[in-house]
C-alpha cells in the first residue's frame, strides 16, 4: 500500500519554488525509498548541480533525509553518491 503524504504542509514552510518542485517529485515518484540526486534532477529536467541547493533546503526543513553511499560510478570507478528520501516525520504527519 503506498504511503500517503500531504503536500499542504510543505506550502507553509517557506521553501523555494524549486525545493517545493523537488519535494513533489519525491512525494509522487519514490514511495519513501532512497533516490540518487541525479535521478531527482532527471525527473525535474534539471542538472545535478541545480538540485543540490533545493535539496539542502528540504534537508534543513527536516522534510528529507540524506545519506552518502560509496558505490561504483558510471565510469566504473568507486565514488560517493548522495541519496535522498522523504523524512519519516513527513510521512507520519501526513498520515495522521
């Protein structure tokens, strides 16, 4: 069963339009699983660098959480990738 997350509380947080757009992508397309920065950027038709500041805004507002994973990159070398997902508090507030 998909998790229900309300978008209305995000409207009152004072985040930028781009951060809200990224939040909506996470709500609509991820079901709470971890997603790479590049995947979110691709979904929003933005570059990897254009989504980093809005994702930092969402993290600061405790709307998403992040983790760094050391994994194989696209060119075959091990590298660090940052993954994001909706914060558990965001999902639990929406379900209440």
